[in-house]
């Protein structure tokens, strides 16, 4: 399974970023091959629509699941339309959350917020 997580830095020892749309990077992790890849989140500096742009990045990278602390409704619509499952992280440890997902212990994120509109604006 190919999973994505918003992360603060390009290393597994660092933590999960609390912001989905404005995360600095996405970790794309293959649970079978254990291969990790980091993507710069070009949406982070967007004036608006960062969540939608970030979500499209995950769709374009053909991930199967997103592990995140929270997600806005516009981004969730893009992700759900691509049949990507959204799981709620349990803490900020990347490996803890991967292990929890593999063990079937992460729940689907059901508390989708309205979004942080104009977060990067004036």
C-alpha cells in the first residue's frame, strides 16, 4: 500500500505536520517495499486553495491512503473522489502511525473541518 503523510522534514525520525495543505513536505511510503520518497509541497506557499492543490499532488502520486491529524473539506473532497482513504494519526511519530496502520489500529478521519481559508493570505 502506498501511503502519504504531511511531514515537517525529509527524515523518518521527524514528526507529522499538523497542517495538511501547508505542510512543507509529503512522505510517500510504500508499506510493502518500505521505500520512502519525499515531495516538496508547492501548495504550502499558495495564496489560497493550498489544501486542494496538496490533495491533487497526492492523487497525482497515486497514493492509496493519507495519514493526517486533520483535513479540510475541500481537500477531503478531492481525496475522497480519488478513492483515497483518510486515516487520523494518533501522535506525531511517523513510524508509530505506519505501524498502527499496518496493525489495523488507525481509524478513518471523520472530523473533516471547514478549512482554514485565507490562512496564507493577507
